[in-house]
């Protein structure tokens, strides 16, 4: 049915999935579909691929014809400013609780009264490698909030083990009336998550450096909206800072210092 459409164009978002990590040994379904249309339909005019990670093992994909980097996005107001606001912390992993308290204290001191023009309050996302890490730190998050005179009900979990109510609440975060301001995440809230009211991201414990996860998580708070003048902030352990710097160089040819 699709092949029969006249003047057919295919737009593939997150197009790095078309290639996959093995680059050819396994044919991805998206690429298989495009190849099928190319072979069977005289109506296919063009294929347009878009992706934030147009590289493989430090080499840009050969198909890339237009390149747009993070620094350019910041300069042109598509992304929030982050200059001077990427914080790296050197601490023993046994003292993660101190890092979490510091992040929460700094976030609410800086963004406690920050809102988008539509009234959405500024939010913080904290990323963890495993559910056990999240479960261990959550009581620290809640006690730190209560010590600041804020409700523990500001916290929202989203993991592969989340129930429907947590998933629904996560999907409502762009509603200005959404009550949650601190998201605790495991393998969620990265690629494709559009939350302009997210002003800060925190990565405490070392996350896997594969598949650009650290880059996707750390920069998720940069999405800009018209009328917002507040910058974003990124909190990192030094291990994760080194991974972020590497992935920035691999993907955009830029360093943390450049941002």
C-alpha cells in the first residue's frame, strides 16, 4: 500500500537505528523497508534521515550532507545555554549520598522559583545505572527534600519496572500543573524525551559508555522554548564527565570546554 503512493518520500527519525552497531552484518527493519521501496516502487522520490548521532566509531556516516552541532544550537537559541554550568564532582562512590544532597540543594537554590513562560516549574532528572542504585538513593532524595521544607511527593520514578500510574505521570510532565519536579530514572528519559521544563540532569554513578547513553542523558535538559532566559545545568561524577567529553568529541567534534 505504501509503495503504491505517488510522489513518495520517506522521513526516518533517529536514523542511526537504520544502521545499527554492526553496520551491515544485521539488516535493520527500517533499512529493509527503504530498500524494498527503492526496489519495488517507481514513486519513491527521496529518503531523508535525521539523527543526533550521525557517526560510527568516531567516523561520520558517509551519508551525512548537513551537520548541526550543539554549540550552534545554543548560539541560535534552539538549546538552553550551559556555559559555566557543567559541574563535575570528584568523590568516593561510597559517598554518593553526599553528591545527591548537594545536587538537590543546588538545584532548588538555583531553580526553585524558575518557571517556563507557560508556568511549568523547572525539573531535575537524576539517572542511575540499575534499579538497585535508584532504590538505595531514593530515601536520601526524599529526606533531603524534606530537610529543605519540600514534599517527597515531588519525586517520580520511571524505570522498566514502573507501573502504569508512574508511566502516565511521566508522560504528563509537560503539563504546567504536573506536580513532580525530581525524576529518578533507569534506562528512561533519554533518546526522544522532549521535556522543555527539564533544567538540570544529574549522573552520579558511572553509566555505560556504549550507545551514547551518557551524552543522551546529560544533554536532555538543553531543549529551549521561546521566552526562557534561564540556562541549564549538568551535574556529573568525574567518571561520567570523562565519558561525556569523549562522546561529545565522537559525535559533534566538540568538548565540554567548547560548550
